[in-house]
């Protein structure tokens, strides 16, 4: 589940938890606060028995901002909070950094350096890397993931593909997932909805849920809402409240056979 946080998560996290969700990917901006604010936010997610997957949104579509996101994570006040919660935490280095102009080799080189810098700061949590081209081009992940894992001292990386191409063929999704399985890399469908920016239709969200479940691939729907400026129909709720889940959001969270309620398993750490 993705959430555009209400700063502390006190409103949204208890409502999301009612679905049985096991992970919440939390949008954050560096100007939103540092260690003290993150401590409260991450702590509230854990209190609701969900794994916090914190991501930094500053670099969305901006390859030149990748270094800045890394510098934020290793900042002493932020780093101390990440270490404090490392038992529970997942860290998404940068949301959708870079356009299609990013070269494959450059993607590998810069992310390898980013991972090394984060590890050198003593941050040992699993790290998530988004595809470039606004998260849409899975080739960045499939071509570079093995090398990136090998270069990580912890060998503990996740790779996130954001499916935002309206009209995408189911066969493309199948091929990407099958390739990730063959490569033995941890692929996650990090964002999807029934439509993309400007509500352009359509994305096969039900197929994504079903096929990923069958292949043991994790997914995170975008997003709990409300507040999607790109397209209000991407909101799963009309307000933050669980009771206002509607349309595709209700299906993804509760009613579909492959919904969060019917497939998610809470981590043993919370049992």
C-alpha cells in the first residue's frame, strides 16, 4: 500500500491496517522534516503492525537529485532513526529518479555508489531501487539488478517497477516477472492503479494482482488517498477512512480474490 502521509500517519495508518496490509510505502520529502519527524512517522506505522517502507520523493524524474536523496538518508539525525528501527524498516532510496535519458551503465554506476554510501553510514536495512523513466522502464532493473546486488555489501536489495503505461500488454508484465524470477532478484510492483497520469486508461490492475500473487511477487497499490493531483481516480478512499474505500480501491483492499485482505500475511515479527 502506498500512502501520501498525513505527516505523522496517526490518521491513515490505523485505517490502512484494517485491510490487513503488511507494508506501507510512505511518501516523504526532505523539506518535510528530519530525524525527529521521521521517528514519529515510522514509529506510528510499526505501532499499527505494518512494515514502514519510507521513500524520498524529491528526486521524482530528476536524476540529478539522486545524490541529494542519499545525503539526506546518511544525515546523522536521519541515519540514527533508520538504525533505531532497522529491525522493521525498508528504505526506498529515491522515488522514480531519472527520465528515459538515463544511460543503463550510468544507472548501475550511480546506484552502486549510492548503496555503498548508505551502507558505509551503517544503514543495513533492505534498500529499494526504482526503475528510471519515472519508474516505468523495467529494463533498468532487469539489466542491472544482479550487478547491483553483488556490489551491495549486504546483498539485500529490492527492485521496484512502477506500472504507469496505459494500454500495457499483460504479456509485458508476464515477461518482466518471469525474467526477475529467472535472475533470482527481488522485484516488486511498487506503484499501479487502473489508470495513469491525467486518468488515461487503462492499466490491468486485476491481472497485476493475480499474476503477482501466483508468482510470489509483491505489489503496492497507488494510493490510499485522498489527494492525488495527477488523477483523483487513483485515490482508493474518498477520505482517509477505511469505510470510504470505493471502486478499484475497495477491490484491491478487500473484495477481489487477490486483494490485500485475501493475500497479505503479517510479518512474524508482529505476531
